[in-house]
């Protein structure tokens, strides 16, 4: 079982590493309602290479992006995008108005909505495609998503469907009471991971927990597994400690952007281990940051 947990941690780190290498995310388009074209299309059909990515800043959301590269010699403008795939049937046209210079790559974000997990674990065999409405064109153009993008779509689908199966058995969240304490002379915040049974009598096992680059999250009483909600139990509370990872340089303390996307690795029955992202309440985040800064000051 240790190998399964290590594999889940490795996947999470791989996803983060891949996302860190992405081009600038098209955040301005997230809230746009009317596309505004600032460049006209050329006479030639636009040459666009299309992939799919979920950038690091969109982790734990249903925002993903069509990563589009202008592979042609002329500029073009994309007025709207739409990804079509049976496993994610709720995607809709998303206005953009983004201008692509030759050779430029831009990530155009959109929401994929609730996936259709009715046939899972079978993954729909139809390949996802991107429908793109170029400025100046009467009809949208359908572009194939490359192999890397198909892999992203399939991974997100598996994560969604396996996560839904876990949540149908038990909820998993961080909970109080939150109290500041000291352990071996180091400041810590004490809280809990709480499991509440939602259905089924399968056991739910917390295999491990993992913090972030800035915040260390660990069981107050180290054990493997960390804890198990037995089939005849309705609730489980596991005490956790939140402290510093000793990343005390200026960049670590001021530049961390996902300090509170913390990870619980859990499974129901004999299902695969799932990464569940949990976040403390905002007021507790501030208190944990105080703990981290106090630990760095020594």
C-alpha cells in the first residue's frame, strides 16, 4: 500500500511540475462576456495547434485551458472556444477575443462543469476536440486535441469520477477546534481532519497527509495508515499539526501562492488512493501563517 501512496504523491508533484512550465494563463477571459477582436484574420485558414492543460493556479477547480499555438505565418484572433467530449458534456462556448501573433501560445481557460461518470470506469473512446470560432470566419473550425491534451482530459476525468465515488462514501474536510500549541519547542497549530460517513459501509482509510511548500501538515500521532473510518463507524476525527517546513527565505515566505491547498490521500474499500485537496478556513490560515513566521524567527 505504501507504493500506492507514493504513486499518488508522485502524480500530484508531476501535475504541479507540468503546470509550472505553462505559458501565461488567459485569466482576463474568465469573466469576459463579449469578445472584442483587435486583429482581423488573414486570408489563409488559421493554423492552430491545440492541447489541453490545467495550470497550477487552477488546481482544485473545474477550470482548464485549451493551450493554443499559432503555427502559421499570420496573426489571428479567436472569438470563442468550445471543447466537445462525451465525458464532459456541460462545456459551453466561452467568449475570448484573444489575439495570437505567429508562434504565440496562449492558454484559453473555460469551465468543464459536472462530468458524466455514469459509465465509469470505462472512459469514452471518442477523442476530445476543440471547436474554435476565429474572427472573420462564418463557421467554427474543429481542431483535434493533441495526445498530451487527451491525456490531461482523461486524467481529470478519472480524478473526478474516483473522487465522486469516495465522496459518496465519506466527506473529508479540515475541522476545529483550532488551538495553538508547541511541540518540541516549535510553534504549531492543532486541528483535525474529519470524516463523516455519507453512505455505504465500506471502510475509508487515510493513508497519508501532505502539506505545501510553506506549511507542514502532519498527524499529531504518526501512524500508517493515519486512520481508518471503520464500516460500523459514522465519524472519524484525526488530530493534525500545522507548522513550518523551514522554508524561511524571502521568496518562500512572500512568493508562495498555494500554501493552503493541502492534501489528504485516502481510499474507500479497495479502491485506488485519491488525493483530496483540503483548505483551512480563512481566519485559520492567518493564524497558521503566524505560526510559520514565528517558527522562522526562532
